C-alpha cells in the first residue's frame, strides 16, 4: 500500500502499541511475529476485513463464520472426547468422511 515502516510504527504507537521500525523489519524478515493485538491493529491499518481469507484460511461458503450456541459447543466437545462413538454418530447423522 506504499506505507513506510516509520508510518506503520507511528500508527501502532498511536494505538498504544509502541513498536520500533526495527521490530517491523524483523516481522518482514520472518525473525519474529507480532502478537494478536498488534496483528489486529495492523489489519485495521491495512483495511483488511477478511483476516482469515487474507492469510490463506478457507472461510465458510457464505463468507460469515457461524457462531455456536453453548449447547453446540458442548456437543462438539463431547463428540471429540468420545472417539469410539464418532463412527456411530456420523452414520446416524449421515456424515461421510
């Protein structure tokens, strides 16, 4: 987008994340990575809305992540913990692997 490292560093400092240009060069060279808060700030700076898609992760077909209810989360946890029951549940629900 044509921003200098100094401009990015200034933006991060303005958002309460004081970062030196040297640190940003380290990210660019793969020597280190920003933490989650800084990554989110960088996404805001670069106007990235689809964070997962931008970094190569597949998003759902309707481009929205479906939130789970507590009940659905509990079902998923139980399913994962009961590996011996998974084939029966898959068959019951008609899920192909």
